[in-house]
C-alpha cells in the first residue's frame, strides 16, 4: 500500500453542522487522499449521510447548516461553492442513499442528463461505453424507463450517472442497500475497478465488513463524532468494531 | 350537422386559448409544484404588450412610418413573447425565488402568486386607467366557405399556432437536456443538483417557456376579441387552470388535451342549452371527469409529471 499517494484530495476539518438546533456533527475531521478508497462506517443516525450531503453543498432542507469547521477540496475551501459547481468544477459526485434515479426518464436519458454541465469537447461516447462495459445490464436496458429497473440495476444507474458527470471523486451512500449478495459483490468489484482507473472513493456503509474488506482506510462515526480511524485491516481487527459492527 | 361543424371550429379556437395558457400552468407546476395563479394575468400583460408593440409599429405614436399589417403581426408575435417572458421571469425572481430560498411552505408561495396577480391587474389599472383598449386590426379578415360551414383565416391561424406551439414544446421537453432536466426535477428534485445542473437555471427556463406561451395566447386572444381590459386574464386564466387539472396537471399532453376538452364542452353546451348555463353545465361535466379520474386524464398517481 506504500505506492498510494498521500496528497489529500478531500480534507474535512472540525466540521460542525446543525439541523435546526440539533447538532448532527460535533466537529469531525478526516481526509481522503488522491486515489484512495476511504470508508465511513457507523450505525444508523451516526451522521454518515449528513457528512456526505454537507460535502455536496446541497442547500437546506436537503443538507444541514454548516456552523463550524471547513471542507477543503484540492486545498481550497468549498464551503461557499454552489452544489452544481461541486459536480461541474470539482468533479465530485454523489451516488445518494436510495439511489434517487429519475424514474420517469429512460436509462439513457438519466445518463445523458448527468452530462448536462460537462465541458464542451468532452468525449462522451467513450464515457458511455465505459459505463456500459462496467454495467452491461444498463446497456441492455438503455431505452427502458428506469423506474422499471430492479434495485441492483438502479444502483448501477446511480453509479453510472455519477461517472457520466465526469467525476474524479465519487461518494457512495450505502451502495449495498437492498441488493442481493451476488449483485452486491458485483457492484463492489466494479467500484474497485473504477478506483484502479484513478477514481478516488469515499464510501459510506452500514455493512462494516463489506466496507472494510474493500477500503484502504476507514473511520468509525458514532453520534456525530469520529471515535476510531485507521487502516482497514487494523480496524477489522479492533475488538470494539468486531463486537459492535461485525457481530461475531 | 353543419352547425355541429361550425360549433366545433369555434370550440377548437377557444380550446387553443385554453391549451396555450394551461401549458404555462402545467410547466411551472411540474417543476416547482407551484400553481402560479398569476399566470392568467400574465396573459393579460401579454395582450397589453402586444397592443403597445402593434400600435407603435403601426405608427400610432409617431416616429416611424406605418408598417403594413402583416409585417406588424409578424414582428409583434416574437417581441411580445420575449417581453412577456421577461415579465414572467421577473415575477419568479422577485416573488417566488426569495420564498424558495427561505424554504417557505408551498401554501405561502401560492398565496404570493394570487397577490402577484392582483398587483398586475391593479398596477395596470393605475398605469393605464380603467378605459378599455381597442386592439388594432392587423390582418384583413378572410372568410373561407366550405359548403355551409364558414371559417375565418384568423380562426385557422389560432388553431394551427396552438398545435404548432404544442409540438415545439413537446420536442423541447422530450429531446433537449433542459427538457430532460425539467422532467427530472418533477420526479426527484433532490438529485438534480447532484447531476451538476443549476436548478435556478432550469426554473428560469420553465418560466420563459410558460410565459411566452401566455404572451402568445394574449396576442391571439386580442386578435380574436380585440377589447382589452385589466381583468381580462382572470376568467380565462382560471378556466385554463381547470383545463390543466382535468388533463392531469404536470403533463403537457394533459394540458393541451384539457384545453380542447374544455373548449369543446363549453361550445357544445351553448349549442344545446341557453348560453347562461354554459359555465354551470361545462364545469359539472369536468367535475364528473375528475370524480372518475382524480389525477386527470393524463396524470398517473405519483409517476409521470410533465
């Protein structure tokens, strides 16, 4: 693992956010280096999704108010960046929890829409082919209304869409949710492949074993605070994590 | 049979007005979940803008030599559509967007729309006074006779224009990325910025489309019924809104079909009953349609919008 880059791509520093008067994140800090796969694990309500939504800079009510700390991307603060510019200018995409695909559009339209603000002259044809190579099921169903896809296929579409937006940094929120085990491993194999092709990944998962198997490093989030961090292999051996999240 | 055809032509003309206006309601609803109750008054503003542009081009205010009527019409239509869009977009900017930014409940936005409509009506009254305006006649009336059925060039023009506008609008919604984004917003607003799409840009585009249709409806109406007053948009606006709901609000095919259904219902009621019963009977029929299909003809519960 020593060949991995240690230039931080994303640096979250003392991030504090609130929903109304309720503090959801109590000053968390973590970094994601260029080329890494980092996972945030933790139970329901720990603040994992909140963290991702805050990074995307979605406005309230979708994301909470940022009341302290800073988010640096490539060394620059993105706190004041508009959500569409996070995608367009920073090439930072989120495949959200629950997929949020546009069910009234076809698979192809979903992918096309994600290219809305790609720079002119981008080789879209190549990108479509890459997505279809990665997820051949999407190619078969490209003219189908995406509502009619199975859960696993919808998840593929959510990831495919993020790729079509031209992302170099991909955040995934519970990509394993609702997937049959076989599809789940397929999905993670695809993500691994993307990472090897140079995409940095921040993964949020409740399935801690799956996430740690797959990631380089991890952070354990509990009620809005990071209580543990380290290499994935170390975390896997940690007795507390073992007891609380791996369950045997 | 002949009177039936004659009535049908009138029905198609009124259906065209309703459809063009209903399209504006349905587009804005599809994207913002907002019933823009000021939309009928935007039609009135469109008619007045057309009045002033046409009068200016006819040389009424001096400065330029009078242009021939058809040139005036050809210029008035695009200029009015552009200026009416500016009014619609301005309304969005100063009335709706600030509320959206603050996360206001939809009810407040609808109330704001109603108030914006009243401001447009009364602002017009203040600026131009209560006297009505006579819209100039821009094209010579030609009557075509098909056996016992007669139809004017204007009527044909109105019907064809509305069909053409619908076809163009449908292409924009189904084929362009901005149109896809409009449909996407109506399905899942949350994920749209995640695609790198600036939502406000799409909302402005929606208001441009809707208001330019209102402007077009304003001109066509003024050409057909050339007396303008500040309250002319109220009744036709409400009816077009009902047409949009009957068609299935949020779906442009629904708005278009709903407009014609309302036009045909009204004219057919008048053909068989005293005309004072027109609204009573036609709205009873529409109510029945909604009772049978509460989501409107093209609406599907919680699926397609726009």
